[in-house]
C-alpha cells in the first residue's frame, strides 16, 4: 500500500539528496561558459558554487553527528543545520545578482530558486524534528 504524497514524511536522506542535487545543478550551470563567462569567476560564479556546495557539506556533516545525551553534539548539529539554511538564503541573494549581471532568464532563476527553497524547507523540517525529538 502506498502513502499519499501529502502524508509522506521527509527524511534526512531526502535532504541530502536534494542538497546534493542543488550543488550539482549549481556547478553545472556556473561552469557553462555560455551562461557564466569565465572573467566573472572570482566575482560571483565561484561564490555561487561555494555557497551551494557548503549547503550540502553542512547537511552531510550534521547528518553524521550521532546525537546522544551530549548537549554539545545536539548544538553542533543544530548549528550546522542553521548554517545550511543561511547558505540557502545567501544562494538566493547571489542568484538575484547573477540574474542581473548575466541576464539569466526568469525561468532559469525560478527553477534554481525553487530547488533552493525546497532544500531550505527540508532542512528546516529536519531541524524542527530534531528539536522536538531531542528536546533542544
């Protein structure tokens, strides 16, 4: 018996898959010289890539913290989740700059932004779940 999509819970693994997909997509489009000319690499392109990959790394690292009775581990995991959420916000801001500088289409920014918002939402739900489950 299958579960309705609205009733499904988002697991940590879904967060990691979505964050990895966002990072890979960001790298692919930023390395496309037709969209992002090489002369802008140090100005903004590398910042976009760093931000997106950092979202995945923070999620990966947080997921690998084995939470037990240690308040320090709980805080570290929560901090990493918060860093990933902030980087999602930063990525959205950098996208706005990139759209203007590189004249990116609204559809491209919309798709990229939706991927970012989806990851941010999943991280937030994961963090909230941890808070409820672990009494942060």
